[in-house]
């Protein structure tokens, strides 16, 4: 038995199924979550592009078509980013819980959170923490939205 170190505090899953098997399973799970996140972005982008083409082919306003396309694409990216962040968190915490890997994870989460907030503002015209039923004056992207 080791005298000290990370092995003293080994997770019960490590001892029950073995370190190699545990790491293999975690890598497969995180890879699967990353694939799902990427697929959501790709399928969402293709869906938004197809809808954009249909709207344009029907002769509707190009401004409305572009706004709809950007909104749908942004939503797909936001959802995909959530999956990618989840995979990063699982991988970092379960596989390499070192200060260096936690710092890298913190940077990744910070960047992706900034992207999520930026996309939210782009899509909704407001910050995520602002009330849903804002007045039309405070939400210039959606002038039909009314406060209750």
C-alpha cells in the first residue's frame, strides 16, 4: 500500500473496476458526449441552413430569413456547447484532477460561457439574467414582445 499521494484518496470506482478500465470507460463516455455535442451543432446548422433556403425560396423578407437563420444557428451552437463543456468537466475531474488541468478547464469554461452569453444576447437581444417579459424598448431585436 502506498505511503502517501493521490492513491490514498482513490475513488471507490478505481478500486472496484481497476484504473485502466475506469479510464477507458471515462474516455469513451466523454468522447460520446463530445460527439453528441458536435452532432447537435452540425445538424442544427444544416437544419437552419435548409430552413433559410426554404424561407428565401418562398419569397419572404431576406431580413427576417437572416434573423431566423442566425437565431436557429445560435441555439444549436449553444446546446452543442453545453454538451462539450459537460464532456470537458467529466474528463478533467474524473481523469486528471490536477491543478494544471483544472486551470485549463477553468479557461475553457470561461471562454465557452462568454460565447454562450454572447450568443444569447445575439439571439434574444437581452442578457440571460434579464427578465423574460422585458419591454419592447429594452429589446430592440423583438419589437413584438410585450410586457405583461
